[in-house]
C-alpha cells in the first residue's frame, strides 16, 4: 500500500503548525523536519497516531535533509531566520539551505515542492536577509524548476512576533515607536488653530500589507495540490495596506490602551538597533532597519491569492481575536477579582 508522505522543513514554527493542521487531512504521513524534534511533539495530537512524525534535520546539513525527504511525495521548505547567530547565517540558511532542500526533493522524486520566501527578496537589496532570500529562490529554481515560490508579506496571527510584540510593549511603556518618520518635522503654515502645524509623522513610516497566517497555509496547500501553479511565484499580501503609524494605532485600538506614538527616523533606529541586536533574542537589528527602507507590499502585476483561487482574510477581525488578552481589565472586572 502506497503512503502519501509530505515533508515540511520548519513545520513546528509559526506558519508550519497551521500548515501541518491542514496537511493531516490530505497526507498519510507528515514528516516535520526540525532541528529539535522533541520541541515539535506538540504537533502530534493534530493527527492520528503515528501520522505526524517529528524528525531531526538541519537545512544546512545535506545528509540530514536527504534522509528527511526520502520517498516523500511532496516537500515544503518554511525555514527562515530573522537574525544571525554563530553558524546560523542568512547565507547558510536562506541560500545554501534552500538549495539543499530543493536538490534533495528532486533526487527523491517528490512530485511537488513549495518554497517559502519573502516579499522584498532582491539581489540588490541593502538587506542581507532580502539578498539571501533572493539567492535561495534562484537556487530553488535551478534545482527544482517546477517549484512554487510563495512570498508572503508580514504574517500575523495568534503566535506572531510582530503585533504581539507591540501589544506586549503597551503593558510596560508609555510610548510606542513609529519607525521611518522624517528626520526633520514638516512645518505647515496657515493650518490649525494657531495658523501653524508641525507634522512629525509624515506618511507614517513604511507601508506594510499584513497577511493572516491561515491564508498563507491555505496558499501552500493550493500550491502543493494544483499542478497548474508549478514553476510560478506568488506574492501573498492581505487586503489592507497600513503605514507603520497605522499599525501602532491598530494595536492601541485592540488593546484598549492610550500610549504616545514616538516618531523615530530610520537613522536613529539604526543607532538603537546596534545595541538591541546584541540581545540573545534581538528586538531590532540593523538589517531589519535596512528592510524598512522599502514598503512591504505586493508588487504591481504580481500573481497573488486570486491567482491561486483564494481570497485573503481581513486582518482586523483576526487581530481582535488574539490581541484581546492584552486589554486592560475594566474597573468593575478588577474589583470582582
């Protein structure tokens, strides 16, 4: 009896857990290839006994990658890092690692391969993250020409490290940053009650088009099972485009907290990042600041959700559901406690 086997590299991560939950309905065995299989054990209850198999694999190690994809019908690569530490460099993970997975998938005879990249992947980008994402895409195309490449924008959902981070900050700081504002505020004469206004936010910083994690998982499923999409690249963005300032305002609205919005020019943010990137888990890095110099939105004319036969979910309702835990308790509720 032939088994339908799918190997997911990075399957215990933010996007991976949502994908695995969907795969158990279509695959006999879902291999979750991760560096720490024990930490991926929480996925097992999503499927039947023995259906979800965490196994040790590192995309920087070709031998472990080959073992993970042996006899697999389909392969998905979700592995990516946001900062470098030791041997875990952008080049080794995003470029060389992607090449290892694509080559192994081809040699194993996998019928489908989906590679997760990122909006902004560009060999000419000032960001090493974006340059190596582009290098990874090129390596995948060379090794597995029929691979489907997906480029999501900022992904949001209950376990994200984006909106949750800013919502958590509202508990401890009176100010939320608005990154990307002009260095010199713009003074406008003939406006306001006193005939003058000072615009410290400008356009509100770089624009972003957040996409719901469940929609990204659905896109991966469609790419795996619909042969019409082989060899194509899709950019996945949500329905709304927000400035950085509007994202902060969304966080405040959903948490029910009042905080000042502090304008932070990217040059100043780059200075702060020099210190913050030295933390065990960096809050901000200089490479991330380099990425903020361009908008994180779907490009004009790019293939997207509609071309996959899907529709993006408005993030406002999704965000409200999981940022609610950061809301300040009302006085009556605190009195009962």
